[in-house]
C-alpha cells in the first residue's frame, strides 16, 4: 500500500490524521487539513495516509479537493456516491 512513497507514514501520523478527520468531519482542502494538524507532515506522507483511509472506506476524497470523514456505514458511502453536486 505504501510501497511507492518515499516517506512511509508512521502509525502515529495515521492516527493523528484519522482522529482529526473524525473530529472535524470535513475539510475543504488538504492545505486546510495540514494547518489543523499540530505536527509538520510532508505532502507525500499525507497523500499516502489519505489514499489508505479512502481505500479502507473511512474518508471520501471529492473531485473538488475536499476531504469528508464518513462513519462506518456502507449506506452513507452509497448515498455520497449517488449524490449530485451543485
């Protein structure tokens, strides 16, 4: 999963991002997420973490760059995929 990244994320950094997303529910951009993190994180590490969270079904990465936390519910994910954007 993290084989193509130069900097592999640690469990601690994955948990920090996951907890922040669970608490805030949504961010408009990766830049906004990075500002909220209390640690310095390389962009490649954050991208790897977000890909991991998306593949595990915990976040949705929208086409407009926003990041949305979804609860552990398949119906929430299906509703998001069927939603129409204005």
